[in-house]
């Protein structure tokens, strides 16, 4: 599958339309934001497949997926991992939603989720765990930055129920 990602360079602002972008995702598909007009979207950015926090977060989105569906909301996970890694992670966790691959950080940069982190005493550049809610008109209606996993997905679901 082609790993090409296209995005419009512009800073995102709350209550503004998110510029259309596309990227490779699991299921041998291409994600294109404009394909989801009329649906609410949750885009959650996470650091790495098969790590403890990312697994816990992914499992919670999986478990609450039927509730998100009732709120007219689609969920997509995004990280820098490859499609191959994403396919394995998605299968292992039995995720009912797709994962988007952003190896060149194009989408990560559009949503401004890259930051310097301390890992084992070293500074490394990585994905800051963040979640974004986009309404059916394509407008960014909420962002959660520097997310702590416990309780987060439940909070996102409550917000999406209010948007629906």
C-alpha cells in the first residue's frame, strides 16, 4: 500500500474547518477527511503500537466503540508506526476501527502533536498523546492535549454524545 500522505499546511484552530488530508490506513484503505462529511470524528494520536499506555487507550476506544457509533462518531488512531505494525496491533486488540499511518509526521505536524520527551534520561522527539474531535461539518470542536489514559476515552465519549 502506498504510504503517501497529503495534507494542507496550516495551523489548526478550534472552531475552524480542518483542512482536508489523506493518508494510508489499515484495511488497505486510504483515509480522506472529506470522505467523512456528516459524521463526527475522533482522531486520537498515540506514541507507539504495542506499548502499555497505547494498548490501554486502544482497548478502551474498542470497548466503547458501539457507544461512539450511537453518537454518529467514527474513531481513528494515528501514530508514526507503519501500516504493517498497525495491522498487527489492530488484529491483536480486535479493534473495530482503522489506524492511520503517519511515518513522515505530516499529520502529526498539522495537529502539532510532536514534542520533546524524556526517555530513560535522554531527550527524544515523539508523539504527545492527544485527541481531537471534529464535527460533521469538518470543524475542530475540541482538543485534548497531553492526555493521561485513565478516564480519557470516557470523557471523549461524553463530549461526542453532546455533539451528536
